[in-house]
């Protein structure tokens, strides 16, 4: 049983990992049952899904209110779990207070009880051999199901909880929630996270727990080729989080290379897909790149995937924080499926640089000088041959597929079940 509250929201990167698991785990002897929040008009064919009604009245209001607030902070000030923002804001203090007093959905609230009841009911009709939880709230529910049933439980940390370096709260609130995290995770039989640096952090907090590193991945069925654009097209898809993912070095490099007549501006097109930003438009105009760099807005995922496949280069922007060395962005794996060269910039490099070097699927640059050098090389290949060749090593790239990810999960599942007798 996979407890994944947002599973039916396929547009969310947080759910991609679990759609991959649900699709490929059966190849390794495990049939997933998904415990998730109901989502009118959305379904999952060929997957067994148990839908829990959304919370009503006050809980629905609070859930929507905090979700919207965190989304706005994420875009405008990098707030919430994925941002820095103001640590002492009223919204943060209230959110933490409501969580710790049980008013935000947890196992003891109406919504949490609904999840636990639905899970127990499913387990009474279907033989469940293990539970995987996928988020903070899911960990709370899974812990209760484990306590009632004794079924082995794996807590999957796609993002760290209170150890997340963008965790946003003061020292007192963080201390409270960290104790809550430790208490919640205590019954878990094993922990999984997405990188070795994150695994080491979990080991420090949850001492004695087996911790495994299993990266995210891409769906092999989406790894298809497409005719390339005739222009030297650079494509970025995703949010920018008010410059935390910063394309400005690319604008500076382009302006310099054009002024130095290294590249022909008539052959270049930079496409930025995602919510349009006024500050970025001003930067584009400042660098006199209005005819070259354009914000294209948000498009359906299938359209974005096609735009990525046809691009000469794919731009990956990493957050500029020292602890980003242990973070793979979900976009990285989507780009791997596009089978086009990846130009990554920003942040310390870390696991992203290691992956790109290992697979030879692209390059990570750390500064403007290096960026200009790499772009000159890529453009030179384009000018000579009409395209930028893709040099990714298929066998190594495929190690980051959802199929490979599911195989690793299955090994952990087999292990905890064997240990449980």
C-alpha cells in the first residue's frame, strides 16, 4: 500500500515518483494499492486506487488556505518547504501551531481518521505485505496503520522533513516539529530518500534506522526522439522562484557572445516555459535580447515534453544553496527522457554534476566564464553540423529510469518483509 495523498494530481512533480512506482513495481513482484485523496474528474487506469474524500468545512478551508499561501511564497519569495522567506511570519507561526495542536489534518483529526479507516478497511479485504508513505502527512497515517496492523512500513522522503534546508520556522517551532518527526518515524522499518547526502542526514536524525538512497527517475515510455528545431534552441521548463533558479547568467553570457560575434543572434532562440515574470522581462530587455529570449507561459505537460525533445539544448537551473549538493531536481529526470544535451547551471553542482558526468548527458557550469566556454563549444558544433549531438550513454541513463527505481524499491520491500518474518 502506497499512502500518497496527492497521487491523482499528475501535474505535481511530487507525484511523478509514485506514478513510476505504481507502473513498474509489478515487474518485480509487487502490486501497489494507492491510498489517496479523491480528485473529481481524475482517475488512474490499471492502478488500484482507494480514494479518501477531501476534508470538509474548516479543514478544507485551512488546507486550501495554507496551500495557496505556500504556493504564493514559493513563487514570490521562495517560502514554505521549498523556500527561505521570513522565518518569523504570522502565517508560519499559525501553520505550525495548528499542526502541533492537531487542527491541521493528522491521524487524530477527521481527515486523518478517514485515511486510517480507509487503509484499515482495504487491509481487511486485501493482503497488504508492506506500506510506503510519501509525505509528512502520509508518514503520520502510515505510522498509525503500522501500529494497528504490524505490517512493515517504509517511509520515503522525496524531500527531507525538518532537515530540509529550506525549512521555514523559528528555533522553537523547529524543535517541536523535529521531535514530532522523530516520534512519527520511530515505528518505520526502513527509510528511503533520493540521494546519498540526504541519506546521511536522515541517518544522523533517525539513528539505528536502515536508510537507502534511491533517486527519482523518468518513464522509459517517454524517452522518444523527435526532429530538432532548425535554430540553436535552448529550452527551460519550470518555475523560477523569484530568481532562486536564476537565468540571468545565461542572459549575460548570450549578450557577451553576441557582442563578440561568437554566435549569430539570427540563429538563436531561448524559450522559457513557466509562469511569466515581470522582473525577468525587464532583465531580457536590459540585455537587449527581446528578439531572442522569450517567456512562453505555462503549457500542458505533453506539449512541454515535445518542446524539450526538439531542442538543441535543455537548460537546468539549480537553486543557489550549499546544501543543494544533495538535491536532484525533478526536471533533471524529465530532461533525461528527452535525450537532449543538458546545460545545468547554478548551485554547488553536487549530485547533479555527478549524474551528468556519469551519464555524459550534459554539463554543469559553476560561473559565467565556464558558461561562456561551454556555450561557445555547443554553438560551434551547431554551426558546423546544424545540430548539437547528444552523447548520453544509454545504459547509464537507464539506471535513472522508473523501472530501475522500482527495482531498487522492490529490493528494500523484500528486505523489510524478510526481516519481519
